[in-house]
C-alpha cells in the first residue's frame, strides 16, 4: 500500500471531479513536534487509489509523516447512505518545527491546509504545573464570590480572592470547530491537546463517521507526559471523573458520553492521583449501582496496579498518610454534592454520601502525593459545579462552588511559594450568560419580589456575614442578597430567593415532551413566570460564547497575554515542560 499510495489525497469520481472535503488536522492547526496524531482526508465521493495524490511540503505525505497510508474505498457508517472514500495515516508525527502545507489533489480539484509545527526550548522552565479549571467560570461568578466571601464597604472590596493576585492575564477564545458555541468537552480538549475540536469531542477531530471512537486522534497532555518523561499526573474534580473536563486529560472520543470507555482510557494512562465522583462506571455490571455493560472491575484493576482506594474523606486522609503515591478516590456514584449542600444545608444526596471530601481537601492530598516525585508533576483541578449549578440558575450554590474553587487555588499558590519552580494557571473552559446587577432586599415594601430588586443607587450593599471567618457567608438567605440573573433560560418561575430545600430545577418535561416551568415554585410568594428565550427542548440555561479570563503566575506565565485561542494555551504548557526540545 505504501508504494501504491505514494502521496495522499483528493479525489476524482468515475464521472466527474470530486474535491477533498476535509483534511484533518484542520487548516491552521498547531502541532507539537514529535507528538503523535492521526491524519485523515475525507472525499465527497468514491475514488480510486490511483486518482489520489497528497503531499506535505511537496513530498509524499507518508514520507514526511513517517507512517504507512491506509486507503478506504468506501467508509462505513456514513449518514444517509452516502458512499465516499478516505485516506488515513495513524500515529503520524513531524519532528522538525516549521510551516507545513498539505495538498490533496484529485483531477482538477485541490484542497490545501497549512499546519504550524512548533518545538519548545531545550530546558524546562518549571518542574510542576497546576492547572485550575473553574468549569463555566465567568467574570460575574468571580465578582459575586468576592462580595459574598469578603464583603464590600463604600464601594471597595474588603478583601481579595486568591485568584485576584495572579499576575499574568489573557482573554481566551472558546469556540468549537463547528460553531461559535461550545461545551466543556471541546474547550478542555483544546487546553489539553493544543487542537480545537467539535462540541462533545475529546482528543479527536470529529469526522463524518458514526462510530464515536474511530475519529482522528491527537495526543493529550497525559499521554505526552508518559511519552516524554517521568512526571506524575493528577486529576481532581468534584464531578464524575469520566465527565468532560477530567476526561480531556487522557481521552479520545467523539462522544463525551462514552463514560465507561473513558474509564478504560484513564487506566491506559494511569494518572497517579485520581480523585472525584463517578464510581458507577468503575464497577462491573453485576454490582448494584453500576452503569457499565460489561464485567470489567476497574476498581480492582487499579488496586492491582498499586493504587490505594478511598471512598470518603476519612479514607482519603488515611491514604494520604500511608500511601506511596497512587490513590484512586471515588466519593460518589455520580457527581459529588456541592459545598452549600455538603457542608451547610445537608441537602442533595448528602444523606446517601455523608462523608464526601471537598475540593480543598482533595487538592491538598494531590499536592502532598504528587510533590514526592522528584521529576515533577502535572495536576489538573476542576471546580466542576460552578457550571453544574449555573445551568439551573442556582446562583447561591454556584457562588459557594466559586469560593471553594478559589480556596483550592490558594493551596496551589501556597505550594508555589515553597516550590517556586511551579506554574499556576487559573481559568474557565467557557462562560455562562450571567450578570450580577444589584441586590434583592426583602425589607422593601410590597409583595412583588421584582419590586424588591435594587439597581443603581437602590442596590446598596448585601448584608452577608462571615462571623466564623471560614470565607463562606454564614447564611445565604439574608434579607439583602445579591441579584444575579441569566440572559438565557427556559420557561421557569423566578423566585428571587435561595433554594434552601435542594438544588434548583427550573423546568421539567411536559406531556408533549418539551420543557415547561416547574410548578413546584409557582406558589412561592412573589414568584414570576419568565417565558423562555431558548427552544422548548432546553431544560436549563446554556453556555455563553464570551471569552474566558485566564490568569497565571510562576515560570512561563509571562507567555499568557492579550487574546489567545484555547489551543494556544497548550503550547505554553508544552514550552514550560519542554515537551519537544530542540535537537541537532
């Protein structure tokens, strides 16, 4: 086949010319030197091998990319009975940095893309990287967390968040390859691979075939660290470990919902520290509560690989004191309960999982264990439920999650003070359409809650208190509290109050299968029906396309500046760790 396909791809059909529809990696892709990736050219019709030529900088593609070519006359799994050919090179790599033009020809049609292959300095700038990801973290979340946690007097904050003191900043574009809109999979995947992708995709370019795990792969940072050296890897999240953000450190799938398979991808890479929820996908199908459809027992497999298992905060503390460096912590069958429910209101599923650790404890254990590695480490810490509570517009829970996330950031910053060879990065994966506009004052006259919303001079200041000094308001149901609202929503009842009985569920499925306002909140005094501005298939608010803010400190942080794409962030991480050092 190598001789048969001296080059690579564009196409002619038997009767008329057919252009190469897509080349992966896409145009303007940035590729780390020597990092493995899959190349694919998709044609829009069936072609013959001798009709196809593909070159890279004028040379046969297989010669430059170092792997044999696979020609697929008719791809399987295409939609609507379409028949078309493709060319694949699996596990390709390019050793020499520079600009590479890929040209696929078929008859009189030509498709060209350009890739930028980059190297890194010969010597690393830092020994460790701690990457803090606030899922859905928006500017309004930060502002509200600062006011709730620190207070404000005469227009000046009475204190600062930890993330306020990070000294380098950039605005980050979050859009996917297929739309301006975005989700946690493609955004975190861009951070962790250096390649943008489509909504729901992790570590792949989303191609046209139906199977979710045959798409062209790109290397994740977890794999790059295994390939290049001895650094340890840690993943900490308050979500299921198989959820999009933690999964992006290791995974390759077009469908973020492939959670059972993502557990296997974690096992392939074996990060030394894995702490979060999602035990249901680790358990064999015969076990009560399992969501697997096979008999694989990944908990036992990780144990056999030398991991200590922890299922609550007491076991986690014990593992931290006795373990030699590998911990699998699974503290919930699904997503872990949020801070407001776990530590204050004891709602949600706290009765079923009463001893869950928080993000701060998990981060501390991860740092304690990973810092034992003399070669250094990469640690990803996700505050997952900033997002998970922003979708249902449960702003009090989202803000407690933001405060907890900031406390974890403080641990990282304290670690960097004694380990100055550590880069700290703090960012969001995407934003939410949320704004803080003033206050809601119960003491204002009248029964209509909307008349109690104070804006401009009428807003005044909220009356949260933190008498015990733990950084959280002692109560969220104070008489004058922050007024936060989403700019996108389904039909729902706005109550203008904290949800003290458990997380907010704004909309429920109606008889016709569309979502309607949840009448559980209809009779709350002063509640207002808001007619949605989203399609009726939406049950919650959605992500915004706004840029996220990235802040950083430590060696290499000066590279974060101005406007950057999420895929550019990976290049900084690669530079800091010297993942592709220049060679003679």
